[in-house]
């Protein structure tokens, strides 16, 4: 091979090598996003928000970074949705039942009362992920509410406790004289049942309780309520509730911000959200169990079963609301009909295939007894 030919081949090789080398050595562009939640900094929901941000960071190789700010750092807790739509912030972490003032259909994407229709968390999540729920959610925000946002299912803070009270409750009559912190549709339903309700963000509940502004409060239950400090004011804690047995939070991006992501970045965010949902929920179960133990043994809280009469009355009040709202709100009816159709298949099947949780639980851990039954039988 002559010298001229060698030089020509070397030049061609160099021409191909330089772009590749430049691509490897040049640092990838880092995208910084400012997002805010509706939660106090101490909340486990805020922990979920930070976990989601960490997953996005790792899955993107450090090219997508989210500053996960707590409530009030940029806007008040109940203003994050509008702030996201207007791009005051790039995104938010909240829950859709806060927006019932815009349309009552928003509650149907937060895990509405009773499941809905008897669904448990995995049933509801299957509708959200596989039954068109997320698509209907975005349609509500974009086309009905005219918001410039993109929503993804968020944190699963459920099932939620019925609430905290200054004194024991035994019947619906006890509600008549109480003023309680409730929010969203829950406030509307309890008002129908005779309770006086006050809408407060999480960070304002304890101060209101300490000042005697409210006689009772609902927040989440377990570790969330322990961190908030409700046990320092109230000593009667009732569980379960029917108002949020399948709570679903939301992760929302400004619409233009979402469209600016590449398809790969969008998939990274969706995957991070699903991973954080499962990982956080698994850890949260043990946190709640430990918190209930601490509330009772260390703080003297009486953890009591909610009277079935009250739970049934709540579901009936919800059914009455649903009938009225469906008659005047076509979007509400469309979403609810979709959920009911999904539940009509999965709920009866699960009831047939899955043993009641209490069956094996009571065998190994009988209520009101010390040693598990299985161990007692061996002795």
C-alpha cells in the first residue's frame, strides 16, 4: 500500500472516530426541574415525592434532576395545580380530591369512597393502569378543566383511618355537635351526615386542634398521623374508614414541560413513578404497624374500631351524592361508569378467589389474645 493511500484511509478513520470520541467525552445536558408538593416536610407523602425524584435521577443517569419541595416553598399547598398549569413550577405532587372546587369528578381519581364499588387497592390500580383510568384523568384535566398539565398516578396512602376525636363516638348522633377537619368530597359527605367541617391543609391541622378550633380531624392514619402529632391533642383514634380505602395521589407536570421530554425521558418518569409507588407502599405498611404500636403503648392512644353503623351511613350518603352528581355532571358519570364496569368483573372474582384477610390472620393472631393460635395448639 503506497503512502498516499495510507494517508487517505487514516483520514477517513479519523473522520469517523472524532465524533464518537466527542460524544463520549462531552457531558450530557442536565435538566433541573422545580416541583412542589401539598405536604408538610415531615410527611411520608413527601418521602414518596423525594423517592420518586431519586428514582428519576438514577434511571436518567443524572440527566433529569427534580427538586422536590414541600408545601409552601413556592405556593400554598392548595395552589400547586394552577401553579403547575401556569408554569410557576415545573410540576407538583398532590392529590386530585383537593380540586373538587373545579369539578367533582376529580375525586374519582383519588380513590373515591367505598373503593369505589368494593375495589381494593390493586383492583383500583389495575383500572388506573390498564382500564383507561390515567387517560380519562388527563382528559379531565386537559379538555374539561383546560389545564396545561400531564398527570401520572402517584403515592398510595391507603387505607386511611376514620379519624381522631376528643371523646368516644358511638353513633351518628355524636357527629351533630362536632366541628371536624375534613377536605374535598369527604367534607361534603360528612356535612350531609350532620358534621360541621373545616377544610385545612395538613400543616394547619395540629395548630387548629391545639387552639380548639376543631373537635376532631382526619389526616391519613398510622405513621402519617404520628408524625403530624395528632396524638398530642386527641386520644381516641378510630379506624377503618370508608372515605379513602384506596387513596391515589398524583404526580403532575406542566404540559409544555412534559412535551419537551424525549420519549425515553417520559418512559423514565413513568417507570420511576411505578417503582416508587410499589417500593414506598411496601415500606409504608411496616411503618404504619410500628406507629400504631407506638401510639398505643407510648402515647396512651385508644385505637378503636369505627362503628359499622357509621361506615354504612357514610356509604349511603356517598351513594346519594353519586346519584345527584351523575345526573348533572356527564364527566363524573362517564368516569364512574367506567369504574363500575371494571369493578363488576374484578371484585366478585377476587371475593371468590381470595380468602378473607381475617381468616388466616385470626388463626395466627387472634384478636384480643397474646399467643398466636398456631403456637398455642402446639403446646
